[in-house]
């Protein structure tokens, strides 16, 4: 694989069960070293898409290419490049952490000496000899990630990796993922409903709703595409007229007006408002959060 | 490449303590039977075995004369009468319990229900438990083709079926040896009593040393258990819950046995795998429940069941979508 070709390509993935279209022609690409966020409410088709990526579900149409290998025809080569957690980090509860890692190392043909290294990465070395049944959800999450890191995959697919972790744990895992992406050029696919988490961790994000991708782009791009300034004024009516004269888009509230405006154009607008007798109490730039964008894109249906 | 997978499956069965349960059940049952045999041995010391056997033969002949038994039972009784008569004619005491005879009898007694049931316990959750616990999502997203995963499971199951049979035999000997006479592996046995058109075919009777006879009986039983393992695998693939898989196995074993006993007229019943399962019994001389069930037919039937069950398992397992 050369460095320019994408690590993961999903081409118009579709899953139809009976007459219901669960996933509708979903396409995206993951470049080397990129962290990609997959965002959507429950039942949006997130998990079905992930299951198609890793070969648990056969797509009705479309295909998946991993590291240049066709995931169906060259399953073994393709999956050798992937570490994943699908839905919950379900491991064998009746075996110890170490036995679980040994189990999956055997399937990969990876040396047992890898185990202390991956356990160290997720800070789980001290609990390896205990049965997984005694682990908390957060520890199972860590063990799941350790398992996914066995064999040095080029692509990591994690379903809700923040689940069950406390804030410190979330931060630790986020830093680990960023490090893996930056230092080793690992591509990471994360699905989540925690918008703030995606915003902090990911480079690029796709929003999926009712089986279709509504938006896709870099996190920065999606956020900065909707910059606006919030103004608190005493006379919203008159302010509106002035904004309209300048052909700017806006929305209003009882005492506030939000104007889509670039930074250099802000002072003249404020001056114009003041000149025409509108009192401006407060002016602030506001970047639209992923959450606003999500609500807008899905038409107000809540996440989760 | 398949060896590490077999190692994994073996570890899972051991860690789930399934084999420990099987060994414990075997031990408990064998200990109980040994105790009853031991008591019988003490009673026999004061008895005339010839008189006892003549009595049993007479009782069975009376029942037959009254004609109230159905054809299956009647055939079975006629065969038994012939066998006992043979022992009387040759002055051989057939029922004296010894440890080797106990081992030999175990193949017949445990073969048609107990051992298949234990294999059912071992096998029914080999796939369904991964389903129920959600571990299939990891198992099937590793760079190993699904058919290889299933093959490792089948081989592991066969290995444990073999181990179960061997531990049954070993336990039967070691538990009974302190209480019953230990020797007698070379004692003569008589097999091949068969009933053709109501009369006995004495010429078909073969005399074998007990150890050889035991090996043959266990060999047949082993083949039957491998078939049961294939069917358990299929149930495990079909059902998501282990309980449903084990339940179905139990129901088909018991249901099939009852069916062959109460409706011998329904001849299609001879194609059920349960009809052919007591291979060791048929070898000893117990007539199969339906006409036209030769030893070769039974072995072929079991083989066919095994192949069909395994094929369906592979088709379903390698193609199905794995949902949550």
C-alpha cells in the first residue's frame, strides 16, 4: 500500500432487510493517520455500517476496501490490517484478561510478547491476571482496545470508545488515540453520540441519520462554515432593517440578533447600528458547535 | 494455522467448566451403578445362577405365549431368550459382575442416552454461547475465515466426545475395580445372536475374548458419538441460546427413543438418527426397532446424518449476518 491510497474506503454501502433500507448508499474514505468520527442517533444505521465494514453483515450493495484489499474476497489480508470493537467490548468473561489477549494473539499469529506492550498502552497491566467477569465496564473497554491494538493494525474501528470511562479515562484514551494516529499513522474510525468527544478527538466527521450521510467534512470546516456574531440590542426591529440593508443573513430573538458575518466586517456594522440609535449592550462571536450543527442537520431529533 | 484455533476452543470448554460437569456426572452415575453391582455380587454368592436364568427364560416365554406385547418387544425378548439359552447350553455364567464386564456393559447402557446427552451438553453451546455473550463479534472479525473457526470448533468437539467416552470407560474400571473382581479381560463373549423369521441363528454367534469385544463396542459407540457431536454443532449454530440448543437435543433423543418404542409400525422412523444410535446394543444382539436395519444400514444412516448436519452448519455459519 502506498501512502496516498486511503486506509479504508466504503463505496455506496447499502443494507436492505425485507423492505426496510437500514443503510442507504453510504460512502466515505479514511486517510492514513486520520481520525474519523461517525455521528448519529440510535437507529441511524451506525452499528449496521460498522458491522458491514468488518464483515459481520454482508452488504446488499456496495463494498469495502481496507488497505487496498477487498474485504469480501481478500478477507484475511484485509482484516489483518484492522483492530476493532463492535458495540460493547464483549470479551470472554470466564477467562482472565491475559487469557483473552492470548486467545486473540493466537488468532492473529502474533507473538505473546506483544501482550505486555498493549496492556501497558491502556494501563491495564496490573489487572491482567483477573477474570474479565470482575472488570468494570471501563476496564473492559480498555481490554477491548488492547485487544484491538494486537498485531499493530493500520486501521482501528471503535464503537463508542468512551462508554463506561470516567472523565480522566476518556481523556487518557483520547490522548492515546491521538498519539497512535500522529506517531504511527494509524487511521481511526470512531462512532459516538458524544459530540464534544468527537469534536475534541476527530479530524473529520460524518453525520448519519436514517441510513444516509447528511454531512461530511473536516471538523474545523464544518464548524467554521457557520460563524456568526451575537448582538444584544434594545431595538431588534431597527437593527433588523440595518442588517437587511447590508444583505447579511440573520435570525432574531426578543432582545438578540445573530448575524452571519466575517470578523473584518463586524466593526462597520456595529458602527452603523450605533449611528442609527440602536444601543448595543453585547457583541460576541459564536462558533456553532457540532451539537447545533447536528440538531440542524437531523431536524431537531435528539442524539441518543 | 488451525492448531492455535483448536487450542483456543479447548481453553474455552475447559474454562467454562463444561468438561468438569460431564466428568462429575459420569463419576456420580458410575459410582451409583457400581454400588448396585457390588450388592448383586454379594447376593449372587448364595445363588444358583442356572436356576435363576432358567426362571427368567420361562418368564419371558410365558409373556410371549400370552401375546400381549407388541412386535418390537417380542423380537427383543426372543433374542434375549436365545442368548440366555446359549449360556445355559454352554454352561457359562453370564451375569457375574466383574470390572471388565462392567466396562463392557457401560458402552451399551450409556450409549443410547447418557453419553449422547453429555455430548449435547458439551456441544450445544459451542457456537450459541459466543452468540449469547457477544464474543462472536470479535471472533469473526479476526483475520480468520469463518469456515476455519467452525472447523476448529467441530474438531474440538470431536476431541471432547472422544475424551468423554474414554473417561467413561476409565471411570467405569477404576471406580468398580476396588469392589468387583478385577480380572477377566480374556473371558469369552458371545455376540451375533440374531433372529431371522422368529428362529435363532446360532451359527451366526461369534466367540470373542472380552477385551476384543469391548474394543468393538466402544469403536461403534465412538462413531455414534461423533455423529451426535455433528448434530449438536448444528443445533448450536441454529439457536442463539444454549438452553434452547440443549433442550432440543434432549427432546430429540428422548422423543426419538419413545417414538421407536411405541409406534414400530411407522417404518419411516428407521431413518431417525435416534433409531440407529444404540450401535453397541445392535452389535450385542439387541434387534433394532425396525426391519431392514442392518449394522451397515445403521452406520450409513448415522454417517449421512453427520454429513447433512455438518453441511447445513457450515452453510449457515459462513453466510449469516451477525446482528447484535
